[in-house]
DNA sequence: TGCCGTCATACTGGATGCAATCAGCGAGAC
DNA sequence: GTCTCGCTGATTGCATCCAGTATGACGGCA
C-alpha cells in the first residue's frame, strides 16, 4: 500500500473512523446537535464513504450519533429527561459491575484508585478533571472481564459526556467536596473488602450527581419531541 | 437484483434486512454459532452486499451477531457465564423500567396483562409460550416511552432468546408453577399500585430463572475463550 | 507417517459511480 | 403580503467492481 496514505489495511477502516469520531465527540470537538456529513468524514479521516457509513451506524448504536434515513447524521443531543434516565440506569448497573470486579481489587489496584482520587482533588483544569474522574471510576471496574456490563457502562458514560462537561464547570465548591468524599469513601470500602458498602457508595454517588444535574436544565436544549 | 421486487426505496434496505435477520435469529431459524455469509443474505433478502454489511454491523451492536474482521459473521453464542451476566443485568434494569412505566398502568392495560398471564398457563406449545411470555413482560413495560431502557431490555431479551428456548423445554412442572405465580403476583401488585412490591417480584422472577438456567449447563457450548 | 510450506479458492473490506431523496429557495396565485 | 407549488443543488443510499486476507487442500520432506 501507499506509505503516504495512512489508509493501511489494518483490518478495518470503519473501526478506525468510528474510534476517531467517537473521540471527537467525547472531547467536545463535535457538539451535540451538530450535523455530520459523510463526505466530510471520509475526507478528514481517509477512505471512502462506505467505511464512514459503517462507522456512523456503529456510533448510532452506541447512542452517540443520530441517523435519519435519506437525510443525514447528527451528534446525539439529550434532553434533561433522557440524561436523567441514563443516570438512573447507571445507578442500577454500575454497582453490579463493581461487584463483578471484586476479585480484581488487589492492593496495587486500590492504591492506584486512591492516587487518582487524590490527584483529581488537586486540579483546576476541567478537561483534566473529567479525564481523571473517568479514569478513577473505570479503575474500580474490570470492564474487560465482562460480557455486556463493561460496554454498557462505557456507552452510558459516553452518551452523557458532553453534559457532564457542561455541568461540571458550574458545580459549587460544597458539592465538589461531597463528590471527592464519595471517591475516598469508595476506596476505603474496597480496601476494607466491604462490597455491600461500595455498591451503595457508587449508587449514591451517581444519584447525587443526577440530582445536581437536574438543577441545571439550562445546559440542555429545549425538549424537542421530534429529536427523540 | 430481483425484477419482481421493484426494490422499493423505502428509505432503508439495511433496516429491512437487519429486521429480517433479527427475526430469523429470534425464531431459531438461525442457530447460535451458525455462520452467516453476506452474499447468501443479499440473495435471500434482495439487495447488494452493502446493506447486508450495514445490517450485520447493526446486529453486532445489538449482540446478536459476532463479526470477525476479514473472516466473517456468526450468530452470537453465549457461554453460561455470559448468559448469567445478562440475566443479572436484567435483574437490575427491568425493575427500573417497570417503575418508569408507572403512569401507563391503566385498568385496561392491567387487564391485558392478566389475560396474557392466564393464557400462557394454558398452552403446551413452546413457541407460543415464549411468545406469550415476552408479550406479558413487555406489556408491563412502556418501552417506547424511554430513551435507553426500552431498547436495552429488548436487546438483553433478544441475545438470550435461543437459550430461553432451549431451557424452557426442560423446565419441570414445579418450577413452571412458580413462574406463573410470579406473573400473577406481579399483576396483583400493579393492580394494587404497589410499585415497590412489583419491582421486587420482577427482580426475583428474573433471578429465579437465572438460577434455574445455571442448573442447565448442557445447553451451552463449551466455554471457548476465543469466542468472546 | 506426521508435519510444514505452498498454492488455490472463497469470502470479506473498500473504492467508485449512479440513482433516489430531501431541504431550501424563488416564482406565482389568491 | 402570505401561502403553496415546483424546481435545483446537495447529500444520502445502493449497485457494481476490485483488492486483500483467511481458510483449506495438496504435495514435499523429515
């Protein structure tokens, strides 16, 4: 193959494009509601429109993109109600994933969690915070060891990422204190081997965030019934 | 292309093909582990291989099909552990979906549930039983009214459908009695407006089925670590 | 006889080109 | 002045064709 074009047959151009667009959405480069044109993507990431279309279908199934037949694709945007539903789902699912990760909690893994929890207390950078927060929580999950739970939780995190970004910027100090305390309490519970408590902490943590999120309806677009 | 079918551009051949293959898998026409060749599907359902490929990607994301790059597609087959994980996930999710469906439980809807619960007690036909069982449970869910929960629960049901079929055939009378009793208890709880109890009944119902399922490892293939 | 390298075949992945469809805009009628 | 209808450009959906890869069979060699 050509060495200039990075379109090397690595087995799947559509996977590569899907990953690139996914990251672009998660990083905030593509905003919710933004139109996505197939040809733009094929130019930008190389390849024809065929792998682009397959990538878009993949992202649609992950809830990151909205496809309308014969019309186009948009970055998925959520209403407050939809975002709240995702958080309620997380509240039920993530404790289960945590439980499934039990045998994975070695001392070194727990030390790493503690380190991340501490590190994210120090930063003032929003993007760094979001990244560390995600790292922390997924450090408490052994997503690879599961069949559906890992991917499911990842998807639920991904679809709500833009709103987490918008919301985290306007969190007051008091609630941020509670947020960090939850993390420390979770680490301690895992260190003590108290899975029951750990599950509860995760659930409460997610619920707390949801309730606070619901106090910020201004970051969500008007609830357009067509944009389901 | 076929000349009899005018290949009506209904907006999406891939959707049509995906739906057809999905039903073929759910009905048991395609068995878990069975190879799927793209050209066969394009011949069978009309159209070229492009929409077939998009349909397969769709089904892969739904967990019904397993794709391997440059190699092919297979009907997804689960190990006992994976199937059990799906049931554990359902156990946490479906009570939530039930709760979200609360305002939908009118008298007529509940009467319909009761009718289905009664009807499925009468049949001896496996396929009819499976169909009624699904109808009953989804009658207790207002899946369309949700953003993720409805699709998620549908997917979890779909991926485990072949094993539900294989397992239900070998259920003893005593357990079947408990299974029906769960249904009636659920209807009663909903009629009484006792959502708390209804959630518990659903969770116990799913757990009971999972535990019984785990007593039938013979319906699952050998746990091949490659077939993740 | 058993194992390894080579080759043929079948299938998947991707590129290009064309037809169908939708959104936007302007002209005409009321 | 406003609403409706038809047209045009832009974009998607699909079919055909080509390149690349995995699988299985065959033959040579230890």
